């Protein structure tokens, strides 16, 4: 029996050139759908899909655990699944097909990794025609026009997303995992799932502008340092409370999806020239 090696290759980035007419971009991550689980909330999931489909400036990332994917050899009760794993894959493709042009990229989750013989996440990505990298994905998102008042120059945001890991119970324990990622991948926003918790944690850091000028008073060459913002986002799930979560003492799942807004002209409330806002 062949065992699939999902986690191949060093990190690369995928470039997404979105329409120049866009004044902002909203990213609505989709993760932890757990389709096939009897507690799957189809109503909340379809509401998210409808929102993505409705607005021209809304896009999504697929961040793992789209399917429950219980097998004989894995965790979970195989007899309680609504449909078997291959049908979960096929139905998920059908769910997502109307918004395939809105999907910027896809990674896998620990539930899909339960299936050793085939990579159903790769199957979904191939059917939808979207970039796929199992372990995580770095995106360069370009859109709009007149960046720095230059015609034809788009605004650029960087995002990194990965499914996540571990079984933390406290909010701090769940959030620290994505905080670690933000220390070793340079991006404007980060998405991590797995913990079924919606949360956004912004932070500021200082970045040096490589351009320099001569200081008139001292004659030394100097440059500016400006404040930049990065936001770490934990995403929701589409599972109602009960069963494993209830028996294991886990809190009820967030069923509401965070919305990441990329604002090239800045945010008057935040004060940055180029800003990111997260609404939950």
C-alpha cells in the first residue's frame, strides 16, 4: 500500500493579481467545515459561501479540515459519518464550485491527513483549479492602482496561512501558536485554524525604509523608520457543540467567520497608510 507524502518542498509564495478596480479586498477564510460530521452546521457554512459569492471584493482561503474523513484506522466514529470520505470530497467540490474563482489557495488539515492512500485535499484543489500546498501557503495579493501615486502600480499585501496543530484549551494557548508563526514568516496577516476559535491579534513593528537622504544639520546619511501592522487571525469552525467537544470539556465552537479587510488607502481609526482590519 502506497503512503502519500503530503509535506514536500520548501516554502514558496503564490502571486494573486486581483482586479485593479478594487478599492479594498475582504478575505473570508474557510476552515474546519468537518463536512461528514453529524454536528456539521450546513446553514452557517452556506451563509459564508453566499457572502463570498455575492460581493466582488470578497475572496477566500481554504485552510484545512474541510472533510471529517474518519477511517477505520483513525480517530472518530466511522459509523456516525453522514457519508463516506470519498463522497465528502465530491460533495465539498460541489459546495465550492460556484466560488472557485474566489479561492486564492488551499492547504490540508489533520482530518484529511487521516487518509493515507490518497490526498483528498489535493483532489479538491485540482477540481477547483486553485493553488495547493499541503503544509502552508504564503500569498502575495496585488490589487488596486496608483500605489505611491504611480499609474499601473498596484497595492501589495502578504498573507500566510496554515491549518494548525495541537490541543490547547485556553485562549492564550491557542493564540500563542499563531504568534510563533508570525515571528518566522514575514507577512501582513496570518491565518491559523484547528482550534475552532475566532480571534484577531494585531501588533505593530518598525520597518526601515531603504531610501536615504543627507541630513542638512549633520551631513550624515539617514533614513526613515515607519510603523507597520501585522494581524494574527484564528478562524472558526462549522461544528455545533456536543459529542466529542462536550465530553472532552471543550468550549462551544465559533460558527461566525472572521473577515480580514485589506485597506490600501489606510484606516483613519488605526492611522496607518496601508492597513488591515479584522471583523468577527
